[in-house]
């Protein structure tokens, strides 16, 4: 297997971007064992339905010995949340409880479920002290997805405060491949984030940057200066970039190779070996790491650039003749014989000038309509002409897509599976194809959370061409207004064309 040592990004743009970008430095506190989130236990399992509860709540974490505990938010706990296992084909009923002092939503990033409510975008707000119930049955490949809030325009602040959890989707295809899958033993999540602290507290407003808020210290699964003792010869890490804005440029301190087996939407057709891998915001990579070359007492760090994210202490491990599989799972071919581009979406600008298709988000406006069960081909362009531009991670709700090309060239070696978030370099056009399976209303946007909250977001409606019943968007708008909730309209107050004023 070839080893790739290219980050696949526009290095100039990365290195010269926004001066407020903070390097990761060691936190001034002792190292701590990596927190491994528990698996969410269902409330009840019946013959046809599995019931769960996910409560957004306030908590505290004692990060520093000499300051008061840090006030945090989490799902069913103090920070982040349990890892949520879903089985394809099972019907789930999930109660979402808001114990926070403000409205929030539960967005299932990477789950192809009904929008705008079950999907959990900005229309799905739950008031403080209230709860709602969603239900769905998953029909998509095994994958690592995630849960995070998505209220407009408060997503970035709520994620910063601690709301995020990994989701593991399981199916029979993945189950038949010889991969580590003992959760908490040789299969563990790594949620990568960065935060700064002010007298021990998170202070989003103090750290806010319109081009994306960054912090000085790495948090892995909410742990500062995390360490992990390796007792299994080959580990599977489900890595999520859960940061508001930071790209992670992953490498091991000694150049140890690692093997990517899955991207956002599931297994790759073939394992791809790396010594360096960049993950932009919201992207996931499942990797296998072979620790058999080390001796007990050795140490190796997983880093971003040359800053440590987590230190692995090698412990005693059983002998193993495990062979990392080369072939994984076939990826469904989406028919694209017409070669017709259905739509081009343009991401432009930096700072408060960011735009999607020259517009800012408006919840009362449907930006694009597309038929279900039909292959769509879109081009995603990052014009970014100001000051060299920056990488924008483009994300779609309601579907997983395949990367067809980058500026007409073949996609990267790890882009041959399903994705829902793709990094678009300045001056690049990324062609994608996808099929939406269910009618509904879904967001597409930049996943730098501050860009999204500034309005670099739009929404599409998917409809059944054999039974086109357009969504009554005023119904959803009125639901929010009736509850005194904010409705994002033409978010700048600029570029009023008069067209939207009647809504
Ligand atoms: Cu962006």
C-alpha cells in the first residue's frame, strides 16, 4: 500500500490566513487520561422501536487545579456527550430535552433523515425547559456521524460551550469486514477541538473571530493534555474535527503511518495509507493505527503540525497477526451519464463579507429545489479572492455525496467514498454528485461555524417529482415566531433587493 504524505491543501492559504489564527500550545495543567464517552443506553427497546433520550444540559469540568471549575454544556453529561450507536434498519424514537437556559436544536450531521425537523437544523428549535420527539429509520451505510446544535445564528457559541457527540452507524456490511470494533477497547472516538480559557472559564465573546474562533489548547474528547495507554496492537480511531474553525493537520511525532478506512459517510472502497492527513471542520476519518512496532514504555504523539493533541503511552499488548485489510466495501455507483452540471454554488469572501451564491442566509427563502432519487451534479466553487482566501469546508444536510473532481482533476485518494463535508481550497471548483432519498428542507453551508452563523448558508427543498407537494415554509417560520424565536432573514441587512420583503 502506498503512503501519502500530502495534506492536499493550499499551503499558502493555510499559512497566511487570518492573523487571529492561534497556534496550539500545551495547556498549563497536568496530563489526564483521555475521556472515553460512554455508549448511549436506550431507555427502552420494543419489537419495533428503540427509545432514547438526549438532554442538553449545563455542567462543569475541573480543568485547572487553581481556578473554579469550568462551566460547560453537554448532552446527558457535563461536556460533549455519549457516543450514540445506531443500527441501520432499526426504528428510533428520540426524546430531545432542553435543560439549557436558551433555545437549541439537535442536528444529526451525516444522517439522511427527514428535514427540517428530525434533521435538526435551525427550524427545529426546542425552547428551554421543553422537549420534543423525533423518529427515523436509517437507510445508509455504516459510518461515523455526529450530533451538534444548529440554531441560527448561535451554532458556533453552543458548540464552543461543549455540545457535540459522535454517532456510530452500524450495518451488516461493515460487520463482516475484519476491523477492530470493540468500543472503548480497540475502537474509540477522538473528538478534536480547541479552546482558550479565561480564569478557567470559556468566554466565547472574548475569543470570537468572525473568520472562525480558535483556542490555544487542544481538547480531545473534552480532555486537556490527553494521554492514552495503548494495550491493543491495532486501534481504530473515529476522528471527528469538532472544532469551530481549525483544520487539523494530523501526523504522528515519529512519522508513524496510519490507515484511513472510512470518510464522513462510511467505508472507503480501499484502505489509504497516510503519514499526514488534514481534516477540516466537521470532517470525519476512521483510521487504523498499528502499534506493534513499539515496546512497552515507548511514547508517540498524535499532533497537528508539530503541536501535540494526544500522547500515546505504549503498554503491554497481546501478540497479534492481524492484517490491515486492503479492500473494504464497494461504494454504490451513482449514475451520472448526462455529465450535466445541475447547479454551481459559490462560496466567497472572508470576515463579514462571506457569501453563499452572493447571498446571506434567509430562513424564509428556498434557494434551490431538486427532485428526489435523481442524481444531482453540483459544482462547489471557492472564489476567495480577498487576501489569498481560505479553505471553506462545504457541507450538505440530507444526503451524502461523492467527490467527482477538483478543478477537473481526480479527487484525493481518500475521497472515493461517501462524504458530507468537503474542503474547498481558494480558487478551486469541487464537483460532487449525490441523490437525495427523502423530500424535505435541508441546509447547505460552510462548516466554519462562524461563517455559517454569519450567513454563509442556504437551503434546498427536495421533492417527489411524481407527487410534488411544495413545502409551506411559512408554516415553519410561524412556528418559530409563535414561540418568540428568532427567524434569520437576509442576515446582513444588506443587499435588500425588495424581493424578500414580502415574506
Ligand atoms: Cu467558510
